[in-house]
């Protein structure tokens, strides 16, 4: 991979010397499989958890979204995040109440459509 980058830089220097310094090395893809070494796994979990919580915080602030995040470590320890104006219980409670509300709205909408169809047919 480094050889490819070096070759690309050399090619750019010949064609466009001012743009040659802007070539960036691509990040490699992480193979998704369990990390066997316990210490490495814990370090990776900690770093990924921090990044995930940072993204959740950014989403809450930038988009004015209510965000709740619950993560359990490999050791079973609980880590949680809730956007500033909410609590985890409030956000999850709202989620668990949604199916009932959504179903009720769907039933009301269906009843309304059926009634409208009946009225149209009888006119």
C-alpha cells in the first residue's frame, strides 16, 4: 500500500507538483472478528466506546435529537449516555410507549378511511 502511495506521489510531482503533497494515505479496513487477546480487546472496547459516545453527543447537539445509548462491556459493566435535556429512562420510556400510540393512530386512520369509503359508495 505504501508503494502505491509513493508511486502516486511521484506521478503527481511530475504532472502537478503543487498537488503532490495533498495525497493522503487511505485507512485500512478493520476485519470484524473477535479480538482474542483480553487486554487488546479491553483497550479497543474503551476507545470505541469513547468514540461512540462522542458521536452520540454530537448527534444530540447538532441535530437537537434525543439520544440514549446503553453499552455493556465484555466484563458486564454498564455504560450509558443520554442527551443533556433527557434521561435514559425518559427516552426509553417514550420508545416503549410508542408502539401502542402508533398502533392506535393506525387503527384510527384505518377506521377513518373505511368510513370515507363507505360514505363515497353510498352517495
